[in-house]
C-alpha cells in the first residue's frame, strides 16, 4: 500500500506541470478527474490518515488552486476566490477533513468547467471564423494552375475556385457564374448569386459553379481576417462592472477571514472556521459578470454583431440617443434609378424605350452613375441592351453614340447645352423636386430632341422604417447626422420618422454634436471614413462592417457584419437584459454568501455541506448567465 502511494506521488509530481499548462476545458476536465479520484480515495479510507496520503490528497485536489492563488497574490496582489479556497483546503486537511477538501476542489472544478463551457458556447458563433480561414489557393499562371498558401496570394493574382471550396481572399469575379453561401459573414441562410464583376469575400463558400477571380484584398486585409481581428479584440474583462465585482470580492475575502478568525476565537472549533472559509468564497460573485457578458456577446454574434469591446454592451445599456449617418446606414449607399420621366417631343418614345436607350449607352461607360443605370435596368427589365456605335464619353458631362443609325445623347444639363438640345423651364421645374430630395438627373435625347430623363437616388433600406419606429417606441431619441443638403436630409428623415435632423454635416460637425451631447449617452451608427471621429467619440460606436470603411470599423466598438440594422433594437434590449442578469447574479451571490456564514457560525453547515451550498450558487449563476445565449427581444 505504501509503495503504491509513493508511486502515485511520483506520477502526480511528474504530470502536475503538464496539467497546469493545459488550458480551458481540457484543464478543467483533467483536474475534475483528479479531484474525483481524491473524493473516492477519502471515502474508502476510514482509518486516521497517515501524512503521505493527506499530502497526495492535497496534490490531487488543491495544489493547482493553491498555486494559482499564490501566483495571483505575488504577481498582481489578486485577493479573490482562490485565496479563500486555498485556505479552506489547507485548513480542512490540517484538521483531518480530507473528504471536505477533496469535495471543495471537486465542486470547484465542476463550476470552472461549466463556466468554460458557457464561455466556449457563447463565443463559438464567432470563433468558427478563425477555423474557416482557407489554407490554400489555386492560382492560375502561364504554366497552369498552382496551389499556394492562402497567405502568399498577391493582389492582382488570378484564382480559380471550384464548387464546394472556401474562397481564400477577397476579389472580383472575372469569369463564370455561381452562388455563394455568405452565412459565415452575413448570417444569410440563402446563397447569393454572383457573376462577372461581383465581389466575393474570403471565408465564404462557393456552392455551385466554378469561377475565376482577381485578388483584391489579401492576407490581413481580407474580410475573414478582419472579422478575426474583431473577434480577438472582444474581451469581457474590460467591462467596468467586472472591476466593481472584483472589488467586492476582495472585501468579501477580508470579511471571510475576519469572520473565520472570530468564529474560531468564540467557539474554539476550527471546523466552523473552515466552513466559513468554504462558504464565503466569492466564486459566484466573480462569475456573475464575465459569464453574462460573454453569453450576451455570443447572442449578439448570432444576430450579426461583432462586439469589439467587452464593456460596449454595458455602455449601450445606458444609451438614450442614437445618431445615424444616412448614406450607407439608413440607405444602401448606392444610386439606383427611381424614376423615368417622359418629355413631349416629336420622337414620342415610351418610358421603357428611354430607359433602354440610356442603359445601352451607359453599358460602355465606366462612370458610377452609368453603371448604376445599367444595373438598375437589368434588374427591372427583361429586354436586352442595344448595340451602340461611335460611342463617346465626355468627362463631367455624359455619353453619346449611335443606336440603329440614330444619335443618342445622355447626360447632364451641360451635355444637353453643348449638343444644342433645349431643356424647357417646365422640364426643369418638374425635375427640381427630385433634385431637392437629393436625386441626380440624367437627360436622354434622340437626335436633337429631349425625350425624357432618368432620376437616380440612394434608396432607403427596407428595415430602416421599422428600426426607427421601434426605437421611438422604447423611448430612445433618434437623430440624423448627414452631409446631404437640408431638402434631401429632411425628406429622408421625415419619411423614416426621425425627430431630430442635422444636414450639411462635415466630419467635425458630427464630432462636435457628439461632444456637445456627451451627458446623453449617445450611440453613433455610421459606415464611412467621415464617420470615424464621431464613432470613436460616442459612448458606443457601431460601424457597418460590410459596406463600411476599415477606418470606420476600427473606430467603432461594435461592427454590424450583414449591414442590416433591423437587429439594432434587439441589441439594445439585449444590453439592458445583460445588465439586469448581472445585477441579479451579484445580488444572489451576496445573499447566498451572507446566509451561508450565518448558518456556519452555529455549526448548521459543515465544510462538506458548505462546499455544496457555495458551489451550487456558482453553478446557478452560470446557468442564469447562459440563458442570455438564446434570449430574444420582443421589441
């Protein structure tokens, strides 16, 4: 028996360092098994324990906890749960309560395991981005296709992606058509059709056809790597309320030590003092905040948000005002043909014909408005683009060309004037209403006659109206900060029901507005470089992670990957729910600790039952926090 014990001691010492180096759930499981063996060993040994068996029990059950407590005290003067647990374990072994020591360590490991599982589950929705990073890319060269490491792809390289493969870098399709599963980045359940000229993102999955693409963003600049950086920056330990709980825990340790010493002095029974040390460990108090924050971050991830700062949700819970940028946030940020108006002329074209003529000309243009016209036409019409001859493009004016031997001109007022085409005052008056709303007009002429005009404008996101309505209903003030003119700003603002509108805003104007209303706890939502200062200054900054610039995303606390703000009311409600969960956790933990010490003083609780009560509290706190993972707002 003695020889077996000596061998066990040797094995424990040789493996202990390895176990301490394990991380997270693996370490918890390893120590849970060891402490479980210690519990069984103490149950089957009824005789007074010799010193060496007690020492083995300490190693099996508590040495890891004691080492962590010592490291915390020496390196950070961290007086928290490990200190009380260590004292309780040492006192229990010193008094011959080996079973109590083993059970304390065993249940502590159960609590730690549950916490790590909760955190792992909460972050699983984000961390899968890291695992989806492609390892190889198929690069097309003069000698054929070659496989290279994904991080070695250069901007401009031509890549081929086959069905079922993960796209290695961000790029533009130059040949082929396919459907892309973008769920990992946008949460969309249905695949998105892609063709030549469309952009594709790294980490998304090619589902059907093969295609060739030109690399545009590679390495650390690619979409998947940017999302990974956002994930890695999320840290629940930064929350201010975690610091508050830690300070409380420090005082609880001091109170517990004084209570244990006082109980021992009054009753003369060391077991009651040990019980107080066991039940007064502030584990539930320390677990109350980080588990709730990580669970809330996991919930936010499933709804399209990446939380970059651990305390962002805490700050969001206090927000009373939400300020919106317009372009790219409440709107799509891309011009679209919203109207086709006819003009009386001898030619007598229909609106469809005017639209088709303009789209046919603009198909040869590289101008963004021209591309927008072509895209809108293809989305709304089943007719084909007409062939164009003698195409000309005049920068800053428009385009011209011959279709079926007839001269067609499309452009602005200046283009029409230079071509000798008259725009009557009545046409200018009818078009003024579109210009006042922030629209852009492209006139279309056949020969020397104006036949109509196209109106292009940024379109409002379908979800914007519902989001503003929900925010107004829950008492959150909404503000529009935009660089557009007053007419365009008030048209969009009044359409959406935004109560406060600020137009003609330069970046410094947005920043100044945030600074002048700091006492109102403002949340800023934007997408562009011009929004970055305001995003950084606001109590909480939320950036549109897809269409938004890298600078805006870096300045924000939260990134919205799918660019759909429809989940914003849920995020705000989630932040308030998280704070409510934390407060309930803290209150429960404090009540449990003080109730347990009252029961320990007269001896009602023993070290064994005290350990059960204390660790049951920790488990309940973790379970309560875990409920946030699946919580859904009813707003």
